[in-house]
C-alpha cells in the first residue's frame, strides 16, 4: 500500500465513523463563531458553550456587542481562561469590523489574521466553517493525531496544516479538520489513547501508543490563536 492509499484509507474510515462531523462550538452567525473560537483558545468547547448560550442571546453583531459594553461582557466570560485579554481582543475586533469591513467577517486569511486575537488556527476555522474553504485548522488534537498517524512530522502547527492540506485527498479535505479534532478529543487522547477501539489503528505508525504523550501547548503570540 502506498502512502497515498494509506492516507485515503484513514480518512475513509474517519468519514464512515462520523459522516456528519462538524464543529462542536455553538454559534449563530459568522461573527459569533469568530467570538466563540477566540474564547475557546486554551479552553474546553463545553465550557465555552455553557457561557455563549446565554451570551449570544444578547448580541449577534459587532454593534450589539459594543453596545453591551466590555465590563458586562467580561462578567459573563470570567470563567473562561484568559478572559480579560480575550475580551479586549474581541471588543477591538468588533470596532475594526465596523470601521473597515462594514460589520462583516472577512473571508481571506490575511484579513482575518490582521484582527486582534486571530491567528492561523482561528482564521482557518472561520474560513472552513463559514466560507467552505478546504483548509485545516491545527489545534492540539490535530497536531497530535497528525504525528501519530504519520500524516506530518512538522514541528509547528502552521507546517502541519500545510502538510495535511497537501496530503489529504481533496474529497475529504473540507471535513478533515473536524474528523481529526474529534478523533483526538475522544479516541486518540494525549495521555491514554484508546488504541483498542481506534478505527484507524491499522494505519497508525505511533511507536508507543499506550505511553503518555505530552500535550502540545500551541503558541499564542499575544494570545492569538
């Protein structure tokens, strides 16, 4: 079996297991998705969802968020890590969207990454989920799974993403990010991977799959993710 065939088998199995895989963060429109992804940096999706269910009932646009006020916003997100820095980024981002983008979330990676608190991962989540671009957002789960399955040996999230976007068959690329995230979140765990029930174990090249793996702390330059 060639490496190309092996990778295709991996994603065929992941697709079969979760044909409707999607983002687990809750959101109501592109703007609230952007807010949710920023809040989720170094935080669990379940914790963010518990907060945003109430939060997103109060605003759905940059203007509504600014009218709410940063102090009221901070009070509601204070249980999320780095909430003060994230809040500052989100409010400045809302101002920039109104000043430069007519209140709309931009589509290009370059425009997204110029927004406060937005790095490659966040930009690619938005581009994939909102605009349908076949790109992969590399978080700690994707980074870990990509290495264990020998989909990439790169040392940085950006390089891992580039490797995946080149090697994943085009028919699987639109959903590949979601499959890798969910596989890492529920099966290919950092410390105690569930190898005995892993649907892609046949194609896994990890040398010590039962050994603890140090979790990746993705660098957030100025808390950008």
